[in-house]
C-alpha cells in the first residue's frame, strides 16, 4: 500500500533540496496535499493485473450470440499516467481497445475502468498497452485483443527536447490482430 507519511516526509526534503522552506505559509500543507494526490493518481500500484481483472470481471453472455465472429471496439478512452523514468505526466492519452469475444463480453464501463487503473501506475506507454491487453484477456477469455494508445509526455514536451507537439503512438496486437491487417485497421 502507498505510504502517505513517507511521501510527506520526502516531499518536505525535496522542497528543502530545491532551496525553499517547507514551513513557509504557501508550502506548509504541500507535503500532505502531494501525498493525498499520489494516493489517488498512483492507486493502480496497489494492484496486480490479476487483481485488477478480478475487480472488473463483469461479463455478459446471456443474450449475445458469440457463435458468429464479432468485433468489439471502444475508442477514445481518455486517461493519464506518469512516466516511470522522470515521474512526469503522460497526458492527452487516448486508448482504443478491441477484442473478439470468446463466449463472454465485458461491460463497456469496465474497459474504461481497466484503462484508468492501469494508467495509475509509474509506467511506460508500451507497458500500459500490454497490461490492458493482459487484463482484458483475463476477463473475457479472448486471445484476440488490440490496444492502441496515443498520448503526450511532459518529459518530452516540457523538458529536454521541449517538443510540444510530439505524440507517442503504441500498439499491442494479440492473437488474430497480430497478422490480420483488416482487424488492425479497424481499431486504428
């Protein structure tokens, strides 16, 4: 679990290391506020992919004919994350998640919740796609899964090269999505 007291202590030290006084009026509550924010934005670090799959394992199969091949695609799922290299915000992130049902269909809101929870970790964008695909596969039993993500990284846009318009695009294709260009194009 996230140790908010340790975060508070370390934030005080960072403020001091930056040359400011953590006791001054504008900063006195900052360590507590940062610890509370970190508890929220890094909530996903408390759970494994298996635990997230259990958390959002709500599927339906009663009225859906899965004997015929169907493709389910959910696009433009907005979320954010933090880069594990600089602890910098990854923002304007959008995921498209697709799968071919294998007898079970996940509730649509659960796909959004999976993306959100996976983003709430210190992450690499490439791993976010892998984790989402892993969790969707665990829940649906499908091996045919695709996750396409686009987003901006403040470690590129606000520091270093400072390229404000750079967008990172990643794709995770599993099962038939790996070789079927038509399926790939339907999610892009």
